[in-house]
C-alpha cells in the first residue's frame, strides 16, 4: 500500500520516509547516546586530509559529512556511488538539469543516475561549488606545476585528481570506466552569456564549510588535489577538515521542498528504502 | 560560429535515417567525417564517443568545456577524451550552439523532472541500454554510459549560475559535422523526449552521413 500511495501522493511518500528515518542508523544512535554518553564518540568522527591527498569511505543514510576549508582556497574533488550497486553513481548532468542550476549550494540535492538523492547540501558558507570542470590529470599537474615524485618529496609528491580517484576507485572494484564528472567543493567557475568560463580566485576563505546530509548509503571518493583551472603558480596544497556525524531526521527538509523535483527525488528514495532492508 | 561544409552528400559512403527513439552505434575511422542532420528541426541527438582501441577512453564533457574555456560546442570545438586527447573536431555547423551539460533523458530522471508515473516513457538512456545489450561485441555496459553531447539542443547558462532548457536554435535541414582524430565508436540516441521543448514535443528523424578520408 505504502508504495502505491507514495506514487500517487508525495505527502504520503514523505510520511513513509519519515517513518523510515525513525528506523535509520543515525536516529538509532542518536536516541541511545542519551543513555550511553560514551557512544557519542563513535557517532562523531573528525579528521583532516592534507592538500593533494585522497581517501574514501561509506556514508550511512541519515549521517552528515561536513567539509571545512581550513586555510582557504581549497578544493575537494568528490565522486559518489551506491555501495550496494556500484553501477548507480553521482550524475552531474541529472543533478544540474533537474534543479535548473549550473552550480551547487545549500538547498540542492546530489542525484544518482537512478533518480535518487544521494545527499543534500544542508549547509553552505560559499554559495557556489563547481561540478562541470572535471579534475586534474597527471599530465596537467606536470605541465602546470612541475613533476615532483615520491622519491623527491616523499608524501609531498604532487598527485593528480584523476590518479587520486582511481586509487580509491580500485579498492571497490571500480576503474577508469567508472569515472564521471565530479564535484569540486570550494571552487567557483562562472560562465558568461556567451558561455565563456572563468575561474573565480580566492572564492573560499579560511574556515568556510559545507554540510551534506546523506539520504542513502553512499560510497564517497574524496581528494584534495587542486582544481584544474586554479591559476596558482605553485602547486596548491590546501588541507580539508572532515567531520562525520549522525544527522537530525528533519535536517534535509529544506532541500526536499526547495523544488518540486526534489520532492519527487525524495519520493524515489522512500520507495527504494521501503523495498530494501539495508538502512541499518 | 556558423560554418557550412564543403562536403557533397552524394559523395558520402553511408547515409542512414535514424527514427525518433532509435539508436545509431557504428565505428568511425580516423579521418572520416560524420554529419548529423536535424531533418525536420527541433530534434536532439544524444551522443557518446569511445576510443575504439581502448573503450575506457571516452568523450569527456567536462574536459571538453574546460579545455576550450566555453560550455557550448560549435564549429572548431575539439571533443576531448577522458585522457585529455582530441577524439573529434567539429568541422562544420549550421546551428551555432550545442549542449554538453544537460545530459541525456532517462526513465529515472524523468520521474524527478516530471512525474513518478512517467517512468515508463521511452528515453535516451534506455535507448543506449538496448544498443549496448544487443551489440555485445563492443563490450560496453551501463558503466560506460556517461556524460554526453546533446547535438541541436540549447541549454543556456546564466552568469548567476542558472541553467535552462530553451527552444532549440536548430531548424529543418540544419546539421553539425565532425572529423574523427582517432578511430572511435559512435553511440547516438535520437531523443524520444515528449516532456520538454528539446524535441519540440514531437520527436522527428535525424540523418547520419559518413564521408571517407578526404
């Protein structure tokens, strides 16, 4: 009955989803932290990734990821996949066209190619993040900033965004064929009326942050390699702080109602979660 | 930039009409020229390219727009691969502007954009799925369905960061032509979308012409 109702009625779909969230991993932990304070340490993890590095992790549905540009002028490249079905992944064109936007900011959702919301941008200091300029390749890094190998510089060697994504991708059975248009958090590239692209320097200030609330379990590939249009004369190497926490159930409501399209995207998530038992 | 082609259709080695909602999946050799004709106007040709010798190397929308510093494709645009190499170059164009940001319509994205109950409608991505499913010899699967070109489609971006789907600039008989700079596999879905003006709410045929090495 629930699914049919969800198909007919978005309000019903939201109710189903709210009920689903009551059962979710995030709220499970949140409720119990009241009784088990030491558990709190496990619901919140904070670390940082130095500039030019990579990491990957799986975000649970109902948890938040907060990224902070510690020194300013940072860039965080990101690709996202459904760990239960790696063929489902972040789709930049679907994300942009259904929200009629060329950039990402608070209120926007990141969509998979299957019409579902992977995560929602529930907080953002910057107002603009790029998802149309791709990432750096080995050749671009070497041409622009000069090759610096591990033998020369140990862990300060100059990595490229493409290699960073591939190293993390291989850990999950993904490869070159699974690369896609990525997000470049903290970076801004505008297009004028003729379509000409301009990179906006000094867009991100020290301490600027954004928060994503995950609406389904999501594999995140993350790197801190430079934006490919960064005009800096030296290899940009800015660290990014990463905080993972449980999210209040209603924290993505503004994203759900920011456009009728997003209401339908969340309805797709509700249908998906209704039929699979993987949310905890 | 509008640029007419000097090529004569009567000299083409291949001419094929692709009906609305049908696909075209064929190799194109280095040096050969491919023309897509918007036969009746207001159509969209959702297109992907793969390096025939290494299908993991494919057309990259983001590398193409970043390399040329402009989001619209036109005569002179070099279509760049995921490895940063030139796959094809647009050698003639009587339309003026083509999109590569909007992606392809899909059953799943139709549910988000229009209505959950429109999931059954035919789409470019389903069209590609069928093309790959019945042409296993190329070894392509869903993971190879990536961020495409929408020839004839007009998706203007505003300086404020908005993006819209406008009525096309194309018209009956207008065409775009490109020369292969490597051996490529061409995958085109002639868009069956009925929910927005990209096909004028009335999808129509495209014609594909190929000329051999000049």
